[in-house]
C-alpha cells in the first residue's frame, strides 16, 4: 500500500491519522490470520477475528480508490498500474515458496493462482481488477456509480450468505458459491469500496461531511456490524466465516471519512511504510509458526506482529533502493 503514498501529494501534508488507521488495519489482518483470542474466548475471537477485523481490507480499498482519483487527474494511470503490477509480481514471487509446486501445479492452476493471488495477495489482485473496471466506468455519473457499487456489493454479500447457510439446493452450485473467490473478488468485493473511495475524493466528501456526522455514521455502522456478527454467530446452519457483511458498506466509508477529518499532519511516511510492510510480510512468519503457536492464538498474533515489525524495518531500508517492494 505504500505505492498509494507515492501519489498522495507532497510529504509535508501527509495525514498521519490516516496512516495510523492503515497500521491498525494491518494489525487486524494479522489478527484475522492468527485467529486472535481463540485460545482465550471463542466468542470474542469470533467477534474480532471473524467479525470486526473484517473492516481492514475494505478500508484499504477505500484509501486506494481515494488516491486513484488523484492518479487519474494527474495522468499517472500507467505509472500507477506499473507500480501495482511490480508490487504484486514481487510478492507473488516471494510467496512462490508456498504455492509454486511444479509436481502438483497444473498450467490451469498456475494461471488461476496468478489471477486470484496467493493468500493475502488477493487484495492487490482485487484492487488492480477494480481499477481496471473503474477505468471503463468513470464516465458514468456519480449516482449511477453509487447504485452500481451498492448493487454489486449486495450481490456479493447475498452469494456468501447463500453459500454459508447452504440455501442453494444444488450441491454442485453450493460448492461453487462457497469458494471465496466467487464472492470475494474484484467485482463483488473490491470494486464497490474502491469506487466509493474514488467518489469520496471526487466530491471532497471528506471535507464537506462534518466530523460529528462521520462519528454518528461510524457508530451506526459499528452497531449494525456487531448485530450482524452476533446474528451469524448464534444462527443455526451457518458454515464458515464471513468476509462480506452488509454493514461494512456503511461502517468503512464512515470510518475512513472520520479519520480524514482528524488533522494530524506530518512530513514522515514511516507509519504508512510499516503498515504496508507488516501487511505484506506477516505470512512469512505466520505460516511457518502455525504448527508451533496456533494453539496459543493470542500470543501467536502478538509474536507475528512483533516479528513482522522487525522485518518491516529492514524492508523499509531496502525499499529506499528498490521502491517496488512496498
């Protein structure tokens, strides 16, 4: 996500509040993958790792879409895509130690993996796909973009709910809609948040919406998400967790605007760099340590965050020479 920072404007007007939000979201992603609190309380683990922490990727997508508008306006679209593809290619290569197994990997599976993205890299693949789609849609008026975003997001959520509650009678179709990529993809998941972020910047909603209004909608969104998490936790017949919640489309934009309204400006990118590095590097520690620490999920989360933060220090130093890695 540092490639976003490169087009945010001058370093003297960086909103550190937004960088703090990014870092918090990176920690949440680690918590999701390490199943934070599972060893202490199954209830609270579900509420956090399987619930509230799911705001992380939508917030990242909102931020990406927000700055993508500036990219288009400054005619740096080709450079943006080049940076994203280099970033994606680099980290796919790094994680090929986990997914590239010639003895098991067919040509079809290889290309599917490249399109979908390995593990956490689905976010980058989805963001690139969302940007491509938005390029073809950007001439639509804003009400049309809002309607399309809400409609396709609702479709993705419905697909996931239908899959998790096995509402489709056909077993083959049920298996298909229970594949993450079917509902968590560039169209149904990434595009809606990316497009809303784009529209927030286009109409300067982060400036015209008051901090009080943003706080109220953040509270409403939090209540709705908590209720949705609780419903899914106690409802019979549920199978698996959720990436798509209906309430995320309310909470995440409100939270993003709220942090944009907090005026903490600085000339440093360090917090954003650490957020990016921790996001990308954490599976290198999480995956090998799973067998050793998975039964201690809370400690596991903290250890992975700590090791990732140490690695981030070195990645940031390397990034000064090879700027495509963050």
